[in-house]
């Protein structure tokens, strides 16, 4: 069979659009909703996890553990090289699916170990608070082991989605979240100050072991969804797809997961704890658009330009249907939501949470533009959009937090997302083809 071309997706024929393609039962939206539900359930239990952590540990301990875990997520995002998106694109059509997945996992594990070790060795420079709290050898060991494990944990959800098992992502994340809560209780009982982070890593390792075992069997026995679309996939196809997308993703993750390290330096451990909790809640809203986007790639990567545009518009509508009311509810009830974590969280973080939640609304527009660019291979957008948002968020945080306090992080996110979304909407309006006039 001919290898997959690095050309535009329109070179691959597609089926005619089916009636009801914009309904929730359409494959793209059904799988996207499965990923959204997975994120929602795991986020809800994740919120319970941080509620318990706030009740069982002092605020400074919560802030340190939250920053440590955020750094793991940031480093893992740098380590998976955006291979999750390549998995979504190529595994559904690869003739040697197991080899593609195994290769991606091997790269993630190897590079994750290198990145984790490098971060741990230099932690005295960029994470001195963590070293002072837990000791340098412990920090090195934590990141050397934790980063590659978390990298595979991220990639395996893309594999489940690519083979048509998006529903199992919900089961996996539910089990993972419940296990985290149980290990948190044990850590508190033992009085282990680092137990929040260590328990999370143990739960991650167990989840990876179970899912990888399942994938080894499923990829060998489960037939592909469309045998006629099967093609040979080589390493250069994956590399060509990832390309500049990786650089854009690293820039984005610097804001998502690296910001807590900036906050803890500017506002202390207590400020980092407040922001960490508020961002965990807000990120659940961000994940709605992300889940719908992953499904869009898996179902429209082989489509022509018109099909890709329809898929993006469908993603916009479905994601906004969920995010808009959710953001408004969270913003309006921010004080009462944070009160569950403790009165100090509610008093100092209610406005932060409200502003962060509203930033999830323009994020639907920026997120859908990014996923569409990945399908169309628009390299400038793949890097420029997330890098620009991240740069504005980080710079604004550095300027605002020392002057207006922790709420400055929320305003940084809302401003960056709103400006980017406005530019995208104006561009789409100007680029929209005019309807042909009717004469005669």
C-alpha cells in the first residue's frame, strides 16, 4: 500500500455527509461527548480530591504539592511531543497500528525520562521551594519517574479514542480519580507531607499498567473501522504531522502548567494554593473544547476543505452549548464553590475563579481554530496562536500579580483569550465566501 502522504487531507476521499451529521449521535460529536464526560467526571472527582486535600493538609502543603504536580504535567506535555495528535490522525488508518503506538510510547518514555531528570537536577534553580520542602534527591527521583509515566498516561487516551474506544477513557479516568482519593486519605493518615503528589503518581502508574495491557490486546485483535482506508504509516509521516505543532503546544503548556511556579514565586504558597484550586475548576471547562477537538481530528482528518469547515462549525456549536452556561454558573457561584475548600479560599479566590471561568467562553473559539489548523496543516496558526496566548498570559501575570494580587492571573487569561478570539472571528467573517447572487 502507498504510504500516507504529507499533503493536504483533501487527497483522501471521504463519504458523503450523512443526515443528522450535526446531531449528538453523529460519530464526531458522540465520541467528543464521551471525552467531555470523561473530563467532567474526572474533574468533579478531582475537585473532591482537592477539597479533601485542603481539609486534610495545611494550605502551604497543598500549594507545594499542587505546584509539584503542575510541573509534572508541564514536563510531560513537553515530553509527549504532541504525538497524541499524531496518534489521533494516523492510528485509525495505519496498517501496523501496534508498531505506531509502541513507537510513540517508546519516544514518550525515553524523552520523558531525560526531561524529568534535567528538571530534577536543576530544581535548585527553578523550583527552590520544592527542594527546600522535600529535599533535592527526592525531587530528582520524583521527576525522573513521574514525567515518563505521566507522558504515557496522556498518550494512551489518544490511542483509545483513535481505535473507537473513547468511552473507555471515561472508565479509566473515573478509576484513576477514585484511586487518587483513596491514596490521599492514606497519605493524610500517615502524615506524609508529600503524599498528595506521591499518591497521584502511584495512581497514574497503576492506570498506565492496566490500560497499556488492554491496548496490547485490542490493537492485535480489534479490526480497523474502515479497511479500505488502511495505509502504510512511517516515522517521517508522524514527524511531518507533529512538526511545528509541538512547539506551539509547549508554549501553551507553559501557561497552563508552568504558571503555578510563577504564582508561587510572586504570591507565595498560599496564593499558589488558591490559584491551583481555581484553575483546576476552570480547566474542566477548557477541557470541553479540547475533547470535542480531539474527536474532530479523528473523524475529519481525511476530509476535504468543506467537510473540515463543517466539522469545525459543529465543534463550535456543541462546545459552546456546554461551556457558555457552565462558565456563567461557575462565575456566579464562585464564592460558594470555593467555600467548600475553606473560607480562606472563598475570600481570596472568588473573583479569581469568576474571571477564569469566563475566559473559557472565548477559549472555545481559539481552541476550535487550533484544532482546525491541525487538520489543515496551517503551521503558522499551529504555533502562533497558542504561543501568542501563552506569552500574553505569562507577561500579564508578571505585571498584574505584584500590583493587583492573585486576581491578576484571572484577568491575564481572560484578556488573552478574548483578544485572540476576537481576531479569529473577524478573520473568519472576512474570509467567508459571499453567497452567489440570484439573477433572472
